[in-house]
């Protein structure tokens, strides 16, 4: 963990992610969650899956899902300035801004007004 902070980068599910103080370094066990989510999405056979990543931290899951499910649309959110900033940097780093939106707010409040209710896969 300290090494990732000193380098300012880490690898998550094969993707290089930028890391900064204020956002936790993605853990290897979180990759299990990411691969499980991708497995579920692939079994659903959706042309453009819609995914929400709450408490996104550095945006590792949002970026991984968008990378490995290239038709997916992802909305990620976190409460803290540091997490939102580094998640947005990671989305930009991987040129995913057209499919990944990073919002700031507490759980569901980040998505209010977006009319996403009942539209997520």
C-alpha cells in the first residue's frame, strides 16, 4: 500500500490506476468483486449495461467495468473530494469520460435528479 502511494500508481484488474492520498489503494480482493460483476453483466447479454458504483474510491471498479465491458455506461460516486478527484483523473487517464461519470454525494444523493431509478442493470 505504501509503495502505491509513493509511486502514485497501482495495477487493478490489469489497469494502471492513479493513486493519491484521500483515496484508498484498491485491494486485490476487490478484484473478485469486479470479476464477479463482469461475469454477471456478460450473462445478462445486454447491449449497453448500466452500472452504478457507489463509494467508488479511486474509481477502480468503475474503470475496470468500463474497460472490460466496453458498451457499459457507468455512474460512480463518492462522498469525499479526494476520492472524486482521483476517480475523475482515472477516468480521464483511460479516456472513458464518454461512458463513466463521477459524481459527488452521499450514497443515493449523488444520483438524485438524473432519473436513473429503475434503469440500472
